[in-house]
């Protein structure tokens, strides 16, 4: 389940809630009961390694790659 961050519009109390996608957003601050707003936060999702583009998607060619071309993909020299 995703984690959502909220901030109180009255007392500035920040808190996190683990909610289902189908759950309604939080509406009250647990500290003072005032209205809250959903915060935008950075994700913990990160892509590392060669990845699907290089291993599964990228067409391989026999032509020599231009200088500065990363990976084994056919790329255009700009």
C-alpha cells in the first residue's frame, strides 16, 4: 500500500498515512482536527543497473557505434 504525507493547514503538523488507492484522502489533522492538505513528496522508487532498455528493448546492430554512444544500442551521433 502506498504511503501518503499530509500537513495540517492550522497547526502545520505533518504526518504520514498508509492507505489503499481506493481509500478516501485524509480530511482532519490527528492533533487539532483542522483540515489537512496532501503533500507531494519524492519517491523511494529508483532504477539501477543496465535496465530493460539495454537488455530487452534496444535493437542490436553490427555497425560500429559513434564515439560517446553509451551501451550497446544503435544511437544517432548528434
